[in-house]
C-alpha cells in the first residue's frame, strides 16, 4: 500500500526538489569560469617554458670588484719615484692582498664579463623549456664545469673575457716595465735621485714584517663598484663597455669556471641560495698557487734588498709583474709549440779534388804571312758566232775566180 501524500506534504516535496536542482545548477561552472581556468592554464604553461630571471649572488660581485680594483690600482703605478717614502707607500699598497682573494676575484670578474655576451645568455636560456630540463643542465654543469664551454654562445663569451683580461694584463706589464727600468735608471751618475736611491732602506726589518702582516689582510670591495658589477651581471648583456672577437676552445681553467658560473646565473641557479656552487667555481688552482709563490718571492726580495732602488725592483717584479704573469697563466691560452718532424742529416758533400795549377806553355812563334796575288778571273767563254758573223768573217774571194 502506497503512502498517501497530503497536499501539504506534496508542496514540501516540490520545494525540496527545486532546491536540489538549484544546488546542482550552482555547482556547474559558468562560461566565464571556464575561460578564466583556460587562461590560467596557458599562463602556467608559458611560465614553465620561460626560464627564471638571471640570478647572481652578491658575493660574486664583491669578489669581482676586489680583483678589478686591485689590478687597475697596480696598473696605475709607474716609475719616476721622487723619494724613498713614495716607494714604501707603493710597496704597502701592493703587498696588501691575499692571494686566495685575488684568485677568486679573477674568476668572479671573468664570469660577469661572460654575462655581457647576449649570445651566451640567450643561448643558454634557450636550451631549457621547462624546469626539469633546466635542473638537468645545472646538474651537469656542477658535475663538469667544462660542459658550459660547449653551450651556445660560449665562444662569444670567452672572447669577451679573454680580450678584457688581456688588456688589463698588458697594462700591468707596462707598469712593471716602467718601475723596473726606473730602478736601473736611478743608479746612473747623472740621475739627480742617485743620492737617496743608493742609500740603504730605513728600517729594513720593520718594512718586511709590515709587508707580511698586510699580506694576510683581505680587501673590502668598494660599494659603488660592487653594485655596478652586480647590476651588470643581471643585465643580460651589454652593461659593461667590453668587446672581443669569439674565441674557440679549449679554454684555460679560470675561463672554464667563469663560463660555468655565468651559465648557472643565466639559468637562475646562482642566487643567494646557491653559494655552495658559486664558491666552488671561483677556486682556481693555477692563479692561487702562482700568487702564493709570488708572495714568497716578494718577501725574499725585500729581505735581501738594501738600497732603495732594490725596493723599487721588488715592487715592479714581484708585485706588479707577478700579478700580470699569474693572471695571464690562468686566463690566457698557453703558447703552442710546434715541433717539426725529425729529418736525417744530409750526407756530407764529397771532398773536392785538389786544384792543380800547371804552367801555361809559351805561345808558338808566329808564322810569316804570305800574301798571294789575287788571280785574274778568266774571261767568260765567248758564245759561238752566229751565221751572220760567220759569213762576215770569211775571206772575200776575187770576182774573177
């Protein structure tokens, strides 16, 4: 038996059904909501394909500022010192560097130079369409920094790095030549500085100990210079006035690490949370070992130096020139020595036969010259007489016969 529904109960049931239908209708997405969801999905897909912004942590810019400032300060030195105090002031400036800090600054500065290449920045960023690919490239660079040298645009970036560093290194070389030549010139009799130039250095032991103490100090980067380099690293290229023709691999170790560091920054993986990787890539064994040895040579030179002109030589040779030499060895390609094939020596030439000089026989006596008369040419034969001539030459007979 079916339950009997009163009019009131039927009315309540109808209201409940209408509410259910209304609730179902409200749960269905509207057209505007569907379009908004599509736009959000497309934006998310584009964001996944777009690499993050260039990121380089501040410590890299600080290290680069230290190297650049010290290198250019030493390149500004030149001969022509006018007093022993001026020499000692230059020595204090030149000795006050930590080899490890300058070595790390060289690589850091080179990495910011590499980021001035739009070809390299866009080439690296164009390889990664999604985060998975970017992370795979980053992992490969961290495992093998040399991989960055094979990325698109690496030749252009290496050209900028090596051309800029080469110009700075050449400037250091000119400064070293100027100082060393001045150390020789001041010894000449006609040089008015000779009197104090050949005099012994005042407080030799004290200035040596001061040089050792200052060598353990580290530089603080100039805030303005570090800020400028930090902005240049994030510019995407062209912020620094540098240029250079592309250079093909292989590259020296400092350039290899600089390209790897720049590639990580271009992919957005060299920020403040990636200092472990960026610190590791700034280590360069070649320049750090060279600069450490230069310090020992400087201390030995100062220990042996007595007259002021020898301190000038120590400054030029073991501060300015060594900085150029160590930077060149780390960032410039080694010269290529070509050895030709070994060829056997040519056999000795046969000994020449002795030259025998024989007497020349006297000339034979001249024979008398006989001049014979020239024979008279014979008369040509006379032609046979004609019939008329024969008739005319016959004797005439008398008419009576």
